[in-house]
C-alpha cells in the first residue's frame, strides 16, 4: 500500500490488552495486531487490584514494535479500556498504590450508604447511571468511609486510559465517555455534578478537566518517547470507555433501525439517543445513559455477558481441564436444550469464583434441575444470555419508540456463532455480527475524525462495513424460545 496512514489503538480489556495498527489506504482500513498481552485481577492482602504499571510497560513494548514497523507512517494513537477503574496521583504525579479492580468487595455496603444521603431516584435523575456496586462513585465512597490514604493524598483522579495518556504525554485530564460511566457527571450540564458529590463528601479537587473524544492530548515525551523511539507521535482521546469505541465501530448503514450489542466479558445492549432518558421507568428497567463520541447518548443496559462462561472456564482450569472457548462452544452445541433457565443478571453470578457451583445453587433456589455436565452448564449460560437480550430489546423498543429490527453484535463475542444464532432465534431479529475488533476500529475512527481524514461518523461506519467481513444470522422460529422466555419472566416475578 502506498501513501498509507497508520493509526494505533491501545485496547485494554479485562482479560487481555493489545496494541493494534490501523492501516488506511484511502479506501479500506486494515488491522494489524502488533502486540498482545494478558491482563487480569491481582489479589493482594484480600483486595483485588489491577497491575496497571505492568500494563503500561506492555503498551510501551507494543508501541516500540509499531514504531519499528511503520516509522514515519504513524500518525497518532488512542487508548481505550474497560470502565470505572482509576488511579490516584499525588501532587508530584506519582501513582498512589495499585488501582483497585471494580469487583473488589469493599464497595458492597456503599450503595446503601449513598442512598441514605441522596435518594436513589435523585441520583438517577441527576446522573442517568444505574447504581451498580462496581461504579466509580461507590469505589470512592468506600475509600472515604474507610479513610484510605490514597484518597486523602490524591491530587488527581485519572481513569485507566487517562492514566496511560498522562504517562505518555505528561498531560492530565478526564475523557468524558469514560467519566460518564462513573455516576458522577450531571446529564444536563455534561460536567461533574459538584452539588451531588459535595453532599457525599467526595473531594471535587481531584476531578480534572473533561475532554471530548478527538481532543489532542499532546505528543509522547520523556522516557516513553525514548522507549518507543518516536519523534512526534500524537496522542488523541478516543471513546476511552471501550463500549463508546465499540459503538462507534458498529458498521450500521445510515438510517438503519438497529440496536447494538457489544459482546464480551460484559454485554452492553442499547440504542443511540439524542437526549438522555432519566425517568423512573428507565431506572427500574435497568437502563443507563452514557456519553457517545459525538455528544450523543448511549442508552443501554449492562448485562453479565460472557463473564459466566469465562468464570466456568477459569474454575475448570483450576481443576486441570484447560478448555479453550471454541471447545466450550462445541460442547454447548452437543448439550440438551433448556436444561434450566438462568437470569444471568442475578447477583449470585456477579462475583469471582466457583461459577458452576453458583449455577447449580441458582437452579436449586428457583426449583429447576441443575445442568448435569460441563456441556449443559455452558449451554445453559449461553441460552440465558440470549433470553436476556430478548428482554432488553423489548424494553428498548418501548422506551425509544424504535422498531429495532436489526441487532449489530460487535466485539469478541461475535466469534461465538452459537450465541449469535441463539440471539437471532430468541429475539426474532436479523443479527449482523462483526467486526470482532469493533472497539479498536471505533478507537481508530475517532482518531481519523480528529485528523480530518474522515468527515463524519457515518463515513467511518461505511469504512468499517467495506473493510471487514460481516456475518448475518436469520431467526429460526421455535416455540421453545417463547416457553423459556416465559419461564425466565416467571422466575423474575417470583423473586421480586
């Protein structure tokens, strides 16, 4: 390819991280995985953390490889990651401790604590965010209530991508799509909700300037520049919350009536809206309002996702059975249909460890037969996900007023063809799966918009559609899905 421009995406997920290159030849975007590395929780003295410093070191290795391969063709880089988690910096810019993992148990009592100060209805009306125990708001409340020194000594709070950007450029700020997940922004002002946070005693001084996607953070400097071997590599903010980038990377035809489903450890299903919906019904249905890359709203619901499958795999690995994900899917294909019906968002499935046992306990509690094999366990989890997608889709139609006859599935979960077909069968919708690398693609598109290589998000989505293979799934009618859906709804009602 001649006269190509190359943009770099740093994509950090809960299980792995990657540095990818997006090579643009004027008509197509080609992805090249430069460097990949594992990620995961670290247990220290009973608390769960991220090895963010180790991730940064791996990022530098990847960027140095990209510099060696592409040289002067490199234009810029952008960083995205999972949501919610952050690090504290002191006044000298030093990291205060290893950042906590969002599933650390210290946040458990904090929802009740916050609700005793500000009602749940008021908090949702202000922030538009569901009160999940993993939220940044509750993590900070836990630090405050436990008098943790990192908070008291903090000069800046930086979310994971903000922290990487700071180490690369020396510039501090908070990218807004990530900040919007924290439950600390006001939906009307698009700024930190200072009145709300003041009531809760969370120090405003640690919260920085909010940057929109496409903001030029600066150029790589100092030790990072030496390590990479670059001379003038720009860093742009992107949709630094990985779902914001994934939604940007949806290859939707302009005007298409679609719901998106970002499928990975979490499943995030929603629609794009001009304005937030912070009404009581949205709160009760579990919808959240997060910011998109073009100052719009991602009206969506967080669903447990492939987390349950990942945790089953991790448990079986600890017992000596090292299945890969393709093997698990093949096992599920061979299993008996609808051995049991799971509500995948039940709280029993939210924590780390012993997931097959938790599935059995859920079945016992709800009066169902437990899966009798590993095959049935995985199939039950996948069926539960497809049923949950149907429920969320019906609620999205009701709230948005859109017919939503197509579901675009993006992310790593697109590789699970069994789940994709289950989703089509459960919802009755056409499913379009791909690209796998939607998060990285959306990251790259945002950089290209900032670089004026693209003029609109719609043009970027057209580029995605013509650059990557997409697979379509048509629904196969079956009364068994209707019966299973009715059973899941009954179980939910009995629980309520």
